[in-house]
């Protein structure tokens, strides 16, 4: 009998020893931050019908007690590890569990993260895994919320192939052993609720890959990030103060866009050429744009990016407005002030590629998660960047959510989507053998096509007053055709053909322009096949291309006259307008992102003249519906004489219905042409409302008729005509009196 008792005692002792050894091994695993499922061990776990065990792992703690019914129940520390344990009655300790922690130099009370229920929304995760979660930013990232009656911060990240994931930050000494997260295998998502308001705190995710490599990543859904070159995410809340979408984005509206790079529009000279902040930008940019008369501001990419030289086109924090100019609330207030002034806001959006910075999306969980694994599909040779895997459902949810984020949460009026052509074609910038055909053997990227259609259908479905704009440089059919008609569903497309052809023409010496007349007329062959924007963007004034004024031929006077006449042609041509900053006053220097525009030039009459012309063009453009109401219809345009190559004169009518007409006449030679005959629609008299050669614009002031009688003489297919003087290198607008 005694032997049997001793045998049982030995078994009990051995069982306790084994359990302690297992706990010790798990404690060491927690210390190494390679514990596979911390929630299965930490927190409160039932032993039997009567008892439960509470465990916590708190590195550096000297003593830990459980707070229960105003009592402190001391936990036992396992050897010298950070693991503390307490066996209690099942109903003794309510959840969530509050701990009293003594670090030696301070004593704090915290709730045990592993005693909270999951914060995950199963329905949202289902949509995320299906590729249809349109507002993922509300579920992923860091959010200060109230959970089970306690205010704290929820962290959620998608990393299906990681062995373990921890939240690290300046609130836990960047120690990966402090907050290992809960894994949800069905969705591939990790989450944890920390019962502290961590607003403003910096954080990252520490991931252990399937190959036991430790990597640290910024949060893909972070709404704020550190100022580069620092790379941490920052806990921030969604802004609440944006203005509603404006009703000024329709096809029959006047849209004149001023494109801006916030980092170089104007610098703070008094502070060593530093950036203006969002408040200063609002104070200076808004009245400037209002004075010029533009309807919209388009911001070059504002999602956080590490390299200034990328101008934002290689973003790392897609949901974080760049901290170069202030925090997320300052950005939201900046946008709100622009909207309140009656100006629409567009932003550049970059879903086509992302850089390989170590803290970014590349190899996010140790695998090709966001990018396509096949380099022939996942690597962009032009920019040394990664290409999203558009066929992966979760990547689609990520990009779809980002598109809705800017529109819904900041009141942004529209997205100009960068490099759409690079998304559409599998062989974009690739040689034979460097790309993989689609399932039908074609070059079309079917995943990217369906994603763009999905995004456009979703954002227009949520708010028909927004606008999406494609920078698409090929003849892809139906870019602005509705998705239910097999189009891509964009609102507008940049007219790259017009831009290239017209700039090639205007750069030529007027002596040779008669041989290239079709470069200015060809755009009208296809002008109504899409809803177009005419862009003179940043791309045309960098990389040795020179500024717009320095593209012009001739002496200094002719350069300015050419540019003024060209602007007059552009504002009369079918299509909405876009002009990059500096073009409005004919900046000499090519754009440099590290320096401010040359504002001193506005003190010179010829530059001020161009500025005044842009003001006048925008004013006339908005004043006469003929310029914009029928931009996407051939009924809104008629050539008077598009074939006068010998004299390099173009003349046409813009109209909106029968009652609203504007005649545009462009003389692209330096010759003065007197008694120039031109057929016109029926009218008694015409008045001149614009002459780009006017003295107020810096022109020669050649005397021209401002009140023009109609002659009963047929010409150019019209029953009536006019006779007038054409100033050198000048564009005229005439309207019926």
C-alpha cells in the first residue's frame, strides 16, 4: 500500500515537473517572439469545472497581480522569465482581466489583451477574402475603439503566411515579445486589442516568416506615418471635418485643373527652403488658384512615400497623407478649406506599382503577398518596382478600399489614376519572352482590367458626383465607356495624343509649320471617342524636356507670343483643361522638385502678361457654355477652315446648342494678315472677346477690329463671312453680339 502511494506521488510530481518544463519552454518561445498561437496559452483558460489558470507574459515585470473584486491576487513568476501564472476559481476573475504590474521603478494597471474577445468582423473578412471589401480601412490598421466597455486600440493586419505577428512600438520598447497577435486562419488576418488609447504612438508589425526570418513592416492600412527617412506607422483616427463632394465634375461642366506638387509650389525661404505646412499652403494656394480662376486643384501623389525624387509615385503608405506638411487632421483641414472655397480637389492615385523598401509591402509576410510572384508579372522594369497581383482577392480589396478612402473620408472629388497603360498590358515595356500571356493567349492583363472596372463601378455607385481620370497613353477602347457596356468606367481620359502632337507642332519654327498642319488637326479625328482632358502636366517639363516657354521657337518675344497663342488654342479645343504649376506665368526653368517656383518672374511684364492671359482664359471658358457643355460630342465642334496649312491658320466654331457659339481663330505665324476672310454662322455682328496679342498680355498691340460686321458673302460652307486683321502669333475668340 505504501509503495502504491509513493508511486502515485511520484507520478503527480513527474506530471507537475513536465507541466512546468512545458511552460518554461513556452515562456522562452514567448521571449523569442516565435510562439505560434499566444492566445491559446496566455489569458484565462479553463482547467476543469472548478478551476481556471490565468497567464500573462510581461517582460521586465517584478511582480504581477490579478485585480479581482477589489483584491490583488498575486501571480507566480515562472523562474526568471516574464511568464506569470495564477490558478483561480472559474468565477473568481471576471473578464477582461485587469493586472497590477510592478516594474520596480513604477507600478501600473493594465488589462490583459489575451482576455478580450476577438474584434474581427467575420462578414467584413469574408468580403475581404472575396475581393469586394470596399471600406477595409475601417477594419484593418490601428483604430482607437471601445471594446467590451473598455477604450483601447485595435490592430489588424493581413499576413497569412507568417508564423507569428506582434505589434511593436514606442509603447512597448519595440519588443516583439510583448504583444503577439491572434491569428484567424480562415481569413489570414492577425488582430489584437490593447486596452490603451495609443493615439499618436509609433508602431510596426514584427513578423516571423515561415523560414524563421524576423522582419518588421509598416502597417499597410496606417493612416499616418513618420516623416521620412523614418519608417514607422502612427496611430491616428479618421478625420471628421471634410466638405461634401462638389457638383462640378460632370461631362457638361467647366473643368480647368491646376496641377500642383505641394513640396515645390512654394518653399519657406525664411526657414532654409523648408516645406510649407498644410495650413500655410491653404493660406497661400487657395487665393492664388481662385485668382487664376481654375475650377480644380490636382495634387500630385500625397500618399506617404520615402523618396522625394519619386514625387510620390512610389508610395509606401497608401492610406497615410504625407507627413511632410503635417498630420492627417491638418491634411483633412487643408482639403476642407479648398472645398469650402468652391474649388474641387483631385489627387493622383498610384495602384500600378509600389517600391521595394524593406518596411513596405514587398514580401510582406515573407512571401509574395501583394506583388505577383512571377517576376515577369510582378516586377516593373521601368521603375524598378513591384506590380500588384491584381488576381488576388485580398489585394483587390486593399486597392478598392484605398480608392474609396480618399473619396469618402476626405471629400476628395476625384482620382487621377497614374500609369493605367502599364496596368492594362502584360507586355508593357517588356520584350518577347519577358511576359506571360493571359489565359486566352493575349497581352491584356485581365485582373487589372476587372479591378479598374470594379473600382470605377464602386466609387461612382457610392457617389455619382466624383470623377475618375485615366492617364492612359494608348488607343485602348472604351476607357471612359460605362462598365456595363464593357468599358473601363473612367469619367475622363488624358488626351496624350493631343498633347504630344500639339507640342511637336508648336515647337517648330513657324516657317515649317505648314508642313505639319495635321499635327494640330488630327486630334479632332478622335476628340469625341472618349471624354478627354487636355494635359500640359509635370511630365512635359522635366527630365531635360525644358519648360513650356523654352519649347517655343524664336526670340524672346516670339516665345511668349507662341505660348500665348498655344494656350488660346488649348482652351478652345474640345476637352477639359489641365496646366502644371509654373506654366501659368511661363517659368523659364525646368521644374525641380527640390526648389520653389520662380515667383520673382511675376514682377516682369511678359510673365505677368501670361498670368493675366490664363486668368482671362479661365474666365471666358467658364462664361461661355459653348467651350465645355458639348466637349464629348461632335455637335459641339465645327471646323471653319481646318485646312489652311499654307498660312498656318486654324479656325473653328465651338457651340452649345444653336444659341451659344464661340469662334476661335489661331494664327501660328508671325505675319500680320489684313482683310482675312472667314466664313461664319449667321449673325449681324461679332465682337472680339480675346486677343492673345493684346498689350495687357504682353502682346504687340497690332490694331485689330473688336466690332466686326458680317458680310453677305458665302465662304467656307457658310452663307456669311467676316473680314478682319490677324495679329502675329495670336489666337482670337469671337462671339455673336
